[in-house]
């Protein structure tokens, strides 16, 4: 685990205190996990979702209040709660990577054409919409088609037209080519997952200092006040307590504390 | 009693009578103070110079590409120069410069030559949404429209979104500490400006495009669509959105990031700052607006998260850099006797509690750079 300890950043983005990073990271996490409630609304709209999608949305709904709590508690953090938040975030990052791979496979296998959706009418444009849909050529993105690019009718070698204006004149090349679309999709996915891993390291670094604070000041039984209130708690409170202790022990092992 | 006089009496009784210091006073001078202006320009910090240089560059681009007559452009430039020099107006308009720049760029977007604009992406957003969130959530929510849901979606998207920024500005001015309105103008303006620049550099088709044209290539001569708002026009029997969104919308392919989402999140953050106990109302409003944008097929979920992330980032920067602290003991602007800012150093929950790892020297440098900001200019 020595490698992890040395890889943990000391500052957020090299200049800001860690807690500002944690404030942003938990805020971003809350924003992202809002996909859960909206995804589950499919139960009411009749849009079919598969098992993995359902699990993805349910897990988002479950962790949403936890991230909210961590965000709210940031300026007076308790070791138990942040151990739980950090461990769940690490797990979430790992499962997020796997789900991204699974959903990417789904997209590239079946393409963007979802025949199960009900296409709503947009008032007066409804006629145009149905005409467009009927006449439109399906051009979904796939790995096999990424080399294809729009083929303009005009002659690009026509020297009488100044180069910059050729694009303005030809509407076919105003849309991104398949290769460009694929590049944007893959580059964005890789970048976002890279950022997510960095955020995980920031959260781990923050919680490491928090746990060390407790150890250095000998407040194992004092600052752990959120771990001491289990007696007389509800069943949910006891489960939460158990999870906090488990997560704390895991992180202590990870940090060698 | 004369209603105006009644308002003045009530204002005096409930607000102005609270006044204990001059920190809440407005500058009511009309005559330009050249000496003060010169001093401010000479002592302007580097970051402020960059801030104004950036905004003026964008504003100049907007003025250059605008198709109006050059005389009208000159009138606009002279008018802007005047309101920035007169103390009475300058105290508001210096802070509102990011908003003015955004509005200028937004309405001149159609006049930017097509050969400069990047190619429109049609498939990237739905693909990324599926990869990151498992499905196209806008498809899920727009699957079964009805008149009641149409009205429920129209309220935040078509009405509250346009009115609330002004209502919040008034609330911040009356109930917030002095100078918090400047911070709001800065954050709100920059969020929208960066959002519009992103839309220009990364043109992307919204969900209605996919529903109307599948994933076929797009071009800049295409008309827009009111999406689900077209049904509102049908319901009320008059053209409120169809022509606006189909023919006169300045940005057709500006799905990412959603400025509706960005604005709602920014308003929610400032509203929570002003009334912390009502944070849940702000969260409910953002959730409602997000649902409506997807239900009306105007944005993918990834557009909403893009706008929200942009807002949260800019708000956090503004909070530590410009925003004065709200005191729960002060009931309105005139109750404040001094202005205190968030201190990144003293706010640090890890501060000074451990001998190792805590980067106090770093916090101090960040904190000192924050406090060096000249609030009068921002």
C-alpha cells in the first residue's frame, strides 16, 4: 500500500487545499447521481430498461443521500462518515468504470437507434417530423463505419473558391465526420474516467489526513463520536454504524495506520 | 395614503432604519470621478486586468460581427463607455460586464461566419449519455407526454427560468450583505459566457434533432425546433415558441452545456447561500427544471450535468474569491456594519490539527491571494 500513499496528492490541482477539491468532487458526484431518480422514472413512462440499467439507477439513488451528507458535513467532518463516503466513492469509481465499458459495448453493438422509444410530437412540426423520420437514412455510429466521412458533392479541388468558404458553401461538411464523432466519444469517456480516478485519489488523501488527525491526537474514542452512538439506535443506525467501522478499518489497513 | 409614500414609509421602517454604517450605501454621484478611475486602473491587480481584457475582447468580436450599421455600433460603444464612467451606473455595470458580454455574444452568434464554426456533432451526446448514464434519459422522460405534464414542464422552462434571475437579484440586494449582488453578477455572467463559448466551439444537436432527423448529418442552415414547447403553442392556440425556436433562435446546435441547468443551479446555490434553511426548495426547483428540459426534448442529461458542473465550479471560485459572508444575525443589507469574506485558510477543516500532510503554507498563500482582490472592481 506504500505505492498508494505516495500517489496521493497533497493539493487539489496542484494549488488548492484538499477540502476545496472534496467540496467540488462531492458536488459533482451528487449532480451525476441524479441520473438515478430520473432513470427510475422509466417505471412510470413505460420506457423499457434492462437489469443492469435498473441496478445502475438504484445504486445511484442509494448513494445519493450519502454524498449529500458528506457534502453537508465537509466543514466539520467526522472520521466514520468520511471513511464510509470515501470507501463508497472508491467502489463507485471501480463499478462506474465497468458499467461504462458495458454501456459502451451496448451502444456500439446496437447503435443509437432505439426503436423502443415513443417519439413524441412537437405540435405543428409533427408532420415534418414524421416525414423526416421516414425519409432519413440511418447513420448510426459503429466501429466499422468510423472511417466513413460525409462525401460532399462539390469539388474540393476547385481553385476558384477560396478555401475557407468551401465549407460554408457545402452543407454536407458542416456535420462532424464519423471519425470525429468516434474520437469525441472515446476521448471524452477516457478523459472523464481519468478525472474520476484523480478525484478518488483526492478523496483518499483527504480522508487519510482526517484519520491521521485522530491517531496523532489520540482521539480514537473522542473524535469518533459518530461511532459511539450505536446504543439505542434504530436498525438502520446500527447498520450504518457497522458500515462506518468496517470502512474505517479497511482504510486504516490501506493507509497502514 | 399615496401608495408610493406608503412603500417609502414601509421601506424606511423595516429596512433603512436598520442602517448602522455606510458600508451599505450606494454611490449616487453622476459626475465622473476621473481621479478615482485613474487610481483604480493604475492599481488594478493582474487577474483583474486579464478579466477585463478577456471580456472586452469577446465584446469587440460581438460588435465586429454584428450586422448593424457602424453608426449604431458607435452609439453602443459610447453608451457603454458612459455608463462605465458615471459612478451611479458604473457600480452596477462594472460587475454586470460578464452578463453584458454574454448577452452580446449570444445574440450575435448567428452572424459568426460558418467557415469559422466547428463541425456539428450529432451522435456524440447520445452516445456519451448512454455510456455514462446507461440510457438516453431524455427519451425515457419524453416517452409519454400529456397536457398536464406539458404545463408542468412549461412553468420552470418557459416562465420561471426567465423571471427568477431578476427576482433573486432583488432578494440578494435587499437581504444579502453589501456586494453579494456583484458576486452574483460575476458568477452568473461568467457561467453563461463560458457556456455560450463552449456551445460555439462544440456545436451539438439536442434530443429533438434525433427525434426529427434520427442521426443524419446536420448543417447550419437547418431550422431549429421548439421540441415539446410546440405542444404548449398548440394548447394555448398562439405562437409563443414555435417561430422563436424554429427560425429566430441564435443557437440551434447549442445543446451542451445546458444554460437552463447552469442558471438553475447557480440560482439554487445563491438562494441557499441567502436562505440556508430553504436549500431544499432550491434543490426541488433544480430537479423540476431538469425534468422539464428532458421531458421537452431540449437537452440530454449530460447537457444538464455539464451546465451544473460549470455552475458549481464558478460558484465555488466566486465563494472563496468575491462573495461576502452572510451573517445570520443581520436581517437585511442595511443591518451590516462590515463586510467579511470567506477565508479559505480558516475554513479548512484539516487546518492545524495534524503535524503531517496538511499543507498550511499552501492554504495561506491561497488565502492571501484571495484577500488581495479589489472588491470595488468586481
